[in-house]
C-alpha cells in the first residue's frame, strides 16, 4: 500500500525545465519550480501537472460553469467537504456555506484550494446575494409537494441549495426556493445523504448544459 501511494502523480521533471530560457527569463510562468524539482503528487488532472496552485485556479476561472451550490451548515455537517469536492469536479462557479462559517474540510481532499467558497451567515443573506446576481434558488429535498429533479428544466445559471444532513432544508430555505426538487428513490431508505444528493443534482445540471452535443 505504501508503494502504491508513493506512485501517485509524477516525479521530478525529466530534462530541461519549461520555466526559464537560456537567459533566465520565464518561458511559462504557470509551472512551479518546487514541483518541477520534487515531483507533483497532487490529485489533479494530467493537464495541470507541475502547475502552481494560482495558475490552476486562474485557468479554471476562465471556464467555470454558471451554476452555484449552497449548503446549510447549522451543525457542522460532515458532508460539506464531499459537496465541495464534487463541485470542483463539475466546475461549479462557487460553493456557498450558509450558517456556521467553519466546516470540516477533510472530505474536500484539498479541492477547496481550487474551488471558490463563499460564506453567508443566514439563508436571508444567501437569498439577498442570489437576488443581486439574478440567480434563482432551487432547493433539493424530498418534501411533500416537491417536484421531480428528473426532467426538470434546470436553469443554466442558478443556485442549487441543500439542507443540513438528517433534517433537510430549513423552513426559511423551503419557503424561499423557487422550487424544491426531489431525487427519485426506489428502495426502503427514506433519504440519501447530502453529499450524494448534491452529486446527483450537479450531474443533472451537467447532463443538461455541459454534456457533449448538448447546448446550454
């Protein structure tokens, strides 16, 4: 197992570095000399190997998708890290933490370094921000009267709002959402966890707006 971990990523750059020319001038400032010298063991796609953190974020910022993800955090939900990691994978514009500012970053697997994360003290603050940005807020919860996510015309620019694990969306969030959407389930469990629900909802957006051959 230790040997397998040691092989993650790539080792030191082999050959001439792509950073400086013969006169010592930068050829490509995206590369990080420390990573070139010691290897890049981060969990990043191959195209970003040896790039500095700042260069990766700057490149992501040129092509982020216009959907946002928000999650209520009243009891330090352990799912938030997973939500951030998935938002990074699907290139969400931002993740919004509603409630407590502090959240458990372990599940994010350091993807929060590449993903913009914004804090709102209350649902009202999130709604005010979304209104200023012209973004509809869609709640995700399996509540009576909710609408099926499957087939729902998700807007290209929107905020997908998730509730606290076990209790779901707060009353304020339910009341303020344009629509509350539920994910179809067929087994005995009443609900799926917030991290899984967020991944499904984000992929529903991707399937509608970002899949090859689909126009957003």
